C-alpha cells in the first residue's frame, strides 16, 4: 500500500472525480501491455504489488510481473494519480 508520513501528507489531496472520464480512470482495471491512461501509482488487483507508470507508456509485460498462481490475472488499477507536466 502506498504510504506517506506526516511531513509529506499535505502533498496528497483527496478528490471526488466528477466527470465520467476521470471516474473511469480510477475504477477501471488495465491489463498487460495496455496504455497507461494517467501518470501515477497502480496496484495489481491480483497480488497487491504497486508500480509507478507514466501516461502513454504501456503496463509491464507478463515476464516483468508474474504471480505464483498463474490463474490469477495481472491487472492494474490506479490508486494515486500524480501531477506531471508534459
């Protein structure tokens, strides 16, 4: 789970996405090789591991993230959106 300390917690802002596009970015799960919709921290829904990814990049291929139980799918869900320029 992503963590912050008291001295850096003020950099994290809770939001309530209001437009459909933003809501979908948070609720949708993305598969291996899919394009990253927003820069941020993503959690694997199968095992809980977290990665950071940049908008427009692709999520890691199967050989970069594997589960001990191959029947558990590798899927990524946005948990922290980061502010980037570019």
